C-alpha cells in the first residue's frame, strides 16, 4: 500500500472518530436536558407513578429533602443507599426544581449527629461481618422532608420498595391546604387504637393501622356517638369489630351520617373468638342496620382449601400448621376490575364470616373478595382445632362473599320512624334526612382481625387492602397506584393437588439448569461437527 493510500485510510478513520465523538456529544447534551429511564420490571418498581409525577408538577413551593445516611455502611445496605439516590434523582428531575435534595453524613461531626437526632432520626446499630467475626457499628439511615416551617421524618429506611409511597404521602400531607379526616368508632368494645401494655390487647389493637393512616389523614381515635358530635366532621368512619350492640340513638346517628354522604368501613365479626380459641356467638351487632343497605353478616366461620399456616403453642413448644380457618384469597377470588383490589396479589382473613347480599334500590354492589369453590362453613357449633377433619373440600360449590363495596343513594333506616331520644349529652343530628343527600360508599368485611397488629405484621397485603379501601372511600385514589406495585406474590394455586404442586416446584427449580445443559451439549455437538467437516 503506497503512502497516499495510507493517508486516505488514516484520514477516513479520523473522520469516523470525529463523527462518533460528535454523536456522543449531541447525545450527552440531549440526555442532560431530557431525563429518561427504561424500566423493564413488571410492576415498574424503578419508575415514579403517574400520581407522583402529577403532584411534583404542580408543587407551588420548594420542598427540601435531607438524606441523613452514613457514608460507611455495611455491604448489605449499599443497595439501599444507591436505591435512595436513584429515587431522589427521579424526584428532582420531575419536579421543575421544586425538590431540593441534600446528602448529609451525621458521622462527620457531633453537630450533624445532634441535628439529625433533634428531629427524630436516631443512630442505629448495624451488624457488620469483618475479619471473620461479627461486629456492630453505629450509623444513620433517615430522611427528613421540609416544607416551610413544617417537616416530617422517615427515621429508618432499610428498604426502598415503599419509599415512593412514603415520600409522596408526606409531601402531599405537608403541602395540603386541609387534610381529610378518618375516625375510629368507640363505645362498643371495638379494637383499640393504642397500646395497652397487655399482650392480648396489643395484638388485637389497630395501632399499626392508625400510624399508617396518620401519614395522609387527620385521625380521630374516639368517635363516640353517645356524647359528642365528631361524626359530623369525619370523612370516613371505621367501625372495627364492635362486640356490643348499638342503641337506637347511635344507629340513628350512624344512619344520618351515611345519608349525608359519609363513608363507612364496617369490619364485623359473626363469631367472637377468645384467646383460648373458645367461641361466643356475637350479638346481632348492626345486623338489621346493615341488612337495610343490602348486606347481612352471618353468624358462621368459613374454612377454605386456600389457606395460610398458623402458629400454635403446646406447652413450651410452638409449631406451625396449615389452618383452613385462616382463609387466603388469591387469583380469581379477587375482583380484578375494582381499584381497591385490582392489583392485590393476596389477602388473608383469619376467622372470617360469610356475607349475604340482597339487592337494594339505588345501591350498587361489588364483591371485592370471595372464597374458592371448595370450602366449608361452621355455624352454631364451632371447633377451631387445627388437627380436625375439614369436610367439604372435595365438592365444588358457588363461592361465598367475604368483602363487599356498596355505593349509591337510598332511603334512611329511620324513614317513617321517630327520631330516637337523645342520651346523655348527645348533640348529633336533629334534622332527619329520609333520603340520601349525597352518594355514600360503604365497605363491609366479615372479619375485624385481619388488620390487627399481628395480622398486619404477618400479612403485608392486608395492609394494602385496608389502606386502599380507606383511600377509595375518602376520595384519594391516587395513592393506591403507588401501593399496588410494592408487593407482588406468585403463590401456587392451593386448589392444585399435592402431586401437581411438587411438579411445578421441580419445574421451576430445574428449568433454567436444564436449558443451560441442553445449550452446552448443543454447542459441543456443533463444534465437533465443524471440526470433522474441516
């Protein structure tokens, strides 16, 4: 090759390099001014939801987020630190400069450590495996969100799955002109919303639910129909497992609340379960009242072929065993067209009673969750022993309803009746409405234990169900979109036979290795064949 030809090749190579550099510069300029990311996960776990983007677009003032993370973290928390940074970058890029993020390592000075601790972000002990032994180091893993003179904190962030929900909830709360109000009804031995220090009561309590709701709503924990008029200010009322019946005046107050467009979550047990597994049939708490709206809670207990395991104690020994009274709702048992449960993977209802629905003029009904077609029901005589025989799994029956949503406008339970007399210092509704003034929303579940502290800890999807329900009733449906992508279960269908379950488990574990082995033998065969032909 002569010199001139070499020169032309060299010039051509330089031109190609120059063009590539120009393309990279243009791409870099575009990328720096137009943020984008491709998320290939099924539930878009690394992409902000549309409701968060919409909220960020219309922020009218600066929100400062301070990330108090130690720089020196154990390896198992590095992914959390990187995940937090990725999410913060998303918030900043979508906010039109209204989200300002700063990263602070409180370990750098005593002043920074005191600053973090003064707002509620405490130092935590982290386990570290170093030099072939476990050690403990101190660190910070908190986030503070400031808006004007107000702030909220996430004291400890050890996973990022729920971080978008937590951040968006706090920002919505801080920037809202007025918060919606959710109240817990009291006066009928309902589940308490506070810790009492007694083991059984604390398990039964709704303290975790109350704490979760406080992120988005103003909470009233003592709505007593006999001596205050809080109910008029409530947007959504939670009636959580009452064990005592209601007076006529209390039912009237509740009825008039609904007639004026109030929303109610009724969690009603058909059977009272004692700590020692003895049972007592509940009084007809609100039975006639709910039947007026078209729903009857039956005095029975459902057991289902789709169920969870429960832990039982025998002396000093604890053991876990499948327990058909802890009904697990999955798949086709969940109504796929309602936003409350559309993306819910499962729901566990311990000791749930069945619901009967009767059509009522002006009211529409959506069966949110149902049983499978292979179940049984105990009524009148109850046996909660886990080792008993459970008849009824062999034959298929029509599924029964376990949770239902009602919407509409209808007549009052007290239409054509006199207003019940006041009791005590009741100052409630004195102008009776015989017909609905506005559309009401009512959710009824035949179980109140599925959202107590114990159940919420054991079954996170129960947490999503109740919060989605309250959001839907309280007209803040945007947060449901964020929650729906946080928990994804892929359980094996409990209606399958044991042999089918084993087959699918073996297939799931062995499929990938078998494919690799087949691919390896195919490559080896092809190489030998090529050698022979050459």
